C-alpha cells in the first residue's frame, strides 16, 4: 500500500482538537488493514514530520482512527493549520 491509500483524512472531533493542543497529537482516519508501522512510515512520508508513537482505535462504525504523537512540540498545531483543521 502506498502512503496516500493508508492515510485517508484528518479525524476532527472535539476530543481530537483538545489532543492537538494538550498532547501534541493529531488524529487521522486510516485504512483498516494498515498496521502501526505502516501508518508511521506513511505519515512521515506525506507530512515530513517525525512520529514518536502511533495508537489506533476502531470505532463502533468500523472506522480505524490513528492517534499520532509527534516528536517536536507544537508541530501538531502547525500541521493542523496547514491542513485547514484549525
């Protein structure tokens, strides 16, 4: 799978907006078949930011959401502004 097919779109909720400010994390809807390593490499390839860790969650609707914590402080907020989330 290529990077564009793994990372689908930003996941924007009130909780994810708080995570951007407080924990330097950003959330994306990802392909359900992708594992954490694939998500990490795809994110680093697309957005050229270093990833500290990736946590995943499958919602009750069957959508896989990846919570990506970035290494550099305040980079999640800058990336959210670039993507038009903020």
